[in-house]
C-alpha cells in the first residue's frame, strides 16, 4: 500500500536522527531543533506548488500541529536532560504502542482486536531489546521526572498522529506551517535558555540534512501515511525506528555489533507482519 511506503520512508528518515544528533551534540538542542524545523518547513513550498494558501489551516488545526511538533520535542529534550538517554529514548518509543492502543478512542468505528495489542507489545519488546540490549543499566527512581517527560513526549506524538484524522482535512503541505511556527518557538526557547554557539561549515551541512530529513521530510511523509493508512498497522511499523537507529549508530560510531539487534529485528518484523494479517482479515 502507498500509505505503508510513506510510513516506512518516514521511519527510515527518523532513524537517521540519532547519528546526526551524535554528530551535532555540541549544538544546543533547541537551537538545533529550531533551525532544522525552519529548513524542513521549506519542503512545503514545492509540495504545494508554491501556493501559500496550502499552508493555511484553521487555528485549531495549527494548534494541534504545534502541540505535535513542538510539544513532542520540548518534552523529549526535557526527558533527556533529567534522565539517562537510553532509558528516556526507551520510554519515548512507547508512542507506536500508543497509536495502536489509542486508535479506537480517537477514531470512531475503528476496533482494537487482541492481536493488535499482542503485535504492539511484541514490537515494543523488540524496541526494548534494540535500545538496551547492549548491556546498558536499568532504570533508577532518581530519574522519575525525566521518565515522566519521556512518557509525555510519547503520548503527545501518538495522540497528535491520531488526532490529525479528527480535524478538518488539510493538505499535507500545511505541515510546513506546523514546522515553521514550532521552529520559531524552539528558537525562542534557545534565546531564553541556551548559550550562543558558533557553527562550522560541516555543521551547516548536517543541519540541512537534519532539516530536510528527520525533522522535515519525515513529517510530511508521516502525515500522508496517517491520512491514507490504518494507524494500527502504521503504529506497529514504527517500532522499526529504534532498530534502524541502533543499526546506524553501530555503523557510524564503530560500536560492537550484538546479536540482540538480530533478535530485535525478528521481533519487530514479526510484529508488523502479524498486525498486517490481523488488519487484512478484519476488513
């Protein structure tokens, strides 16, 4: 299905976020997010045929877009500041599970079967292994505030993804307005909270890739996928993100390759196939 292709393309782009983030770790996060989102918003120009009218959405829809793009990154960055990165990322990757489980609450007429929940849990188990299967430590009670922020970021993205199906239809190009306003808000947070920083040429190249890819193009692809596809199946596919991200980190940082990645791949691919068969049999 075309929606699956859109979703998988967005997932591949999101998987590059961690390696790019490592390479740009010296850049304050709100500054990095703000510039990247502003660059990503420009994708809406050719996508809309340079019709600025395609960017216009009702205020409620714009608020939903800001809630999704800005709210997600704000809570995720707070989580990363108040909890270890591995555990914070793990909790953040509850958002695909949230999409599967919350779909019937946000989308009337959509049923949740036991097999959907089982596939989502299997996929989340694969995500857990992909992230912490390299021998990282467990969670500590001292980081509970960070864990709550991470849970909040997961809820924001899953609820945003589903809620876009409840508001009045808008063109995918309108995601550019979400990214534009969210980018400006992120820059405001940078000026209020973060120190100034100087860039070198290679930083700008990576930031442009970040803006056109995981913090730009991926949002447009994701919106197109959610509009056309079954969010329960797409939510399970999304568990590929931590797996691919881990693989890219291993390749780009020279870390040791562990068998846990193979197990995670089998669990995630199996979960996606299980969910797809369940959805097809229900239709």
